[in-house]
C-alpha cells in the first residue's frame, strides 16, 4: 500500500516567516554566498 | 605521437577532449566521435521544457569549437570497437557510421592508441510501450524533446485559461529509470508556471516515480543536520510537495502509455491507471549499441559490456546481496581490465550495483532507481580519464594512475523548483560521498558535515550561474580550465 499521500499530508509546512526568508533578497544573497562556499568545499576535495 | 579517440561529446566526453588538448603535445591527436552536431547543457533542459529558455540557449555547435582547439571531429555513431586491431591490422580501431548530412550512412574506421567511451545513454523509450515522443508522452532528455514538451504544456495552460481542468503527470516512465532529480525539477517548474499563469487551481499535478519514497533521488536519500537535528531528504521533499500541492505516487513501474492514460504497477503488486492531459515521463537508459571484437574478429561484447549495454570497468561486478555491497565495489580509474588503454566514463560505465536499495513488486517486477552518474561526477570522470591518458602517454608503464571513485567523490546538485530572478526557487544540495560508505560513515553512509540541503531563491541564482558558467567552459573561452567540473 502506497502511503506517500498520507506522508505528504502529515509533512511539516514551512511557516510564513520561513517562506518570506526564502524570497528575501538580503537573506538569500547571504545564503548564496554560504551555499556556494559549501559547494566549493566539495569541489575542492575533487581537485586536490 | 599518440592518438586519443573519444566516443561521445557530452559532459564527460567533451570535458575529456578539452583537457587533453592542454595536457598533450601538438604532435598528439585528439579525436571526438559523436552523432550530434551540438553540445547540450542538459540541466537547463527543464527550463526549455516550460518555455523559460529556447533550445539555442542550451545548445551550441561543436564543430567551430573543435576546429579552434585542433580537435579532429567526426559527426558519427560509433558501432564497433576492435581493441586488438584486426587481421593484418595491429592497431586498435573503432568502426563508425557517419550522421552528418554530407556523409550520412557512410562507414568509417578510426585508429586509436587510447579510447574514451563517453557515449552516454541510449534513451530506451522502447522499454515501455507507448512511452516517449513517438508514443503518447513527452520527455526533456534532449533540447528538442524539451521544446516539444513546452509547446504541449502551453496548450494545456491555454485550455486551463478557458476554464478546463487538466491532469499533468510528470515522472519516470519505467521502474529502472534514473535522473529522478530532473523529473522532480520539471514537476515543480510546471507547478510554478501554472501559478504564474494564474491557472494553478485548475491543474492536478501528479509526480509518478519509481523511488521507494520521496527524496530518494536514486541515491538512497540524504540525511543532513538542520537546526540541531538530523533530518532526511524524505521529510524535506514531502514538505515541499505539501506546500506546493503536488500529489505523488511512489514505487511505480510504468507498464504502458496510451493516449491520455498511463498504466503502472506498484510495489504492492497492484496495477493502476492514471488519466492525463499532459505527461512528461523520462525513459530508462541503457548503453548505446556498441559491439567489441578481438584480433580474429570474435565478438567479445559480452566480456566488455554488461547486459544493460554499459561498459564494464575496474569495479567488482560479482553478484551479492544488498547488505554485502561495499563502497570499494565502485570503480576508481574507469579502465577496462583487459584493455587498460580503454576508459568508460559518465553514464557509459556499468555501475556495479544500485545506490538505492533495489526492490521487487509482489509479482516480481524490479522497481529500482538506477544510480545517477551525470553532471558533476561525469565531468570529474572525463577529466580523470584525460589526466591518466596524458600521464600514460608521458610515462608509459611508470605512469601514476589517479583515482576518483564515486564512493570517494562528492556532488553538488541544484534542483530547480521554479525560475525567475525574484520569484524563482531551488533545492541546493551537496552530498559526500555520492555512494554511501557505511564503513567510513557508519550512521548514514555520508559525512554529515558535507551533506546538506536548503530551499530558496539563492538556489535559483546558483543554477542560473552554473548554466552560464558551464556553457562558457564548454565553449573553451579564455580561462575555461579554471572552472572546476
């Protein structure tokens, strides 16, 4: 029995504050820098 | 002087070719054989598929780039490998059939000293009756397919603008498909487009997948830390499906597609049907139809290739249960054991086993995502093959062979969930390693420090940046080699 639909219905919903933060230009610029740094760390492992 | 022939001009093959031009001397020859005249940045095809980009924004002609870089280019389909040459012909060679209009159908034979098989996948629409552009569903596997999908999707949007309800099905067209991430991206981009068009309330969007649970992505899912807790990509993905109102059906093997209806079997053995107005279902992959022959012309295809058509390399292919699978089963140099001058990289190499736990339905149908080996891992393997070939040419038997196993390789992925510089969003993810190593990381198989996921507008900016950066790199513009794979 596929219980995926029930799992989706029980999954946590983001709050309005989280949704706003996901679109906020200042916050997202900071996340852009942070995420790129994390990705560069992974990339650097391959180019040692 | 050495001659390197590369079969395939996709991410792995093109990367290998460009690196070889800077690693080898002018007297060495780099040859690319690919049936397509254009290079395609496939990750952006999903934007073509919703009409946000044109096909010529994700493709460019390979001929002028290869001419500038001194690469011999054959627009042709490789059909046979002769690693020991043939009667009265000691040098190894490949057989090709030309696809460029000037020589279409002509036969050719190209000698090589080193061979890179980067042929990518054969889009195996034939595995599911009625699947694909020649059948009753669309695809975003090529830029042309994505363009067709966009036109049909916009027809559906037009109908909704006239008040008609539409059922949109996006997902995997077979139980052994890979690239679940691409279908996930397309489902969310379609949802985004419908909201932008003001018709979201008239669309019933269903994600139909062979994954056992959401968030698997063919890599067995991810575990990462968030605000002091360990969380899973399953919970994270289910949350996104709830937020965006997309339905999902998991553990499904599509058995057939007819006009407006998709039939599928699920892990519990049940057979179901789903009616649709628009369906984008990805095909399963298999290796291209390459054959291999030894010196006296005996067919050795079964020795060099797995039954799925992918090339066997330095992996442990012995059959064993899931619980006994180890990270070290995965290949690290991508060389063919019997012929160390042949490399198979990107999708072309045969994985020793799945990354996600394979499952069978109660009637015995295999429903198991195949391991993804596209994008960043493909580029890394292409560069690795180039580096090792250059080393072997320079130092012969004393060459220091480098390794890059997917069990010791990370990946950065950005899954778009809608485009737009202010309204876009994407899930940014990193994982290390791609193939879980439960010996090194006993809890989750991956480093919790280097595995993470986050959704937001910044992810869209990163995906857009990667689009422009990798097309710049693939065009071999100044400083291209400084951009990592």
